[in-house]
C-alpha cells in the first residue's frame, strides 16, 4: 500500500482553490441552460467536446465517482 504524505497539502489546496472556484464560476454561467435541457442533450453536451469546461467537469465528476464516492450511502 502506498504511503500518503500530507506535508504541504494546505499549500497545494490554497494553490488549487482559485482554479476550482473559477471552474464553479464557469459552470454557474451554464446552469440555466443545463436545467432546461433534456437528459439526452446533457449527455451530448458533456461528451461532444464542443464545450471544454463541461467536458472537464464531466471527466472530474466521473473520476471522483468511480474512485472515491461511488459507493457512498
């Protein structure tokens, strides 16, 4: 099993936090349209590659779901 070292993790988190917030802001710009479109259109939107922000968010969601949070009760 790999040993996890948590040294300097706050510095990493502080560095990443503004980028995560920027992603959230970009997603907020899309939320009105997202809530109005069908499930099929949502699937097309995130997988088409035409909107890199949505594709990035979708890939991050899948990574977190599949590797960390998929079996949460």
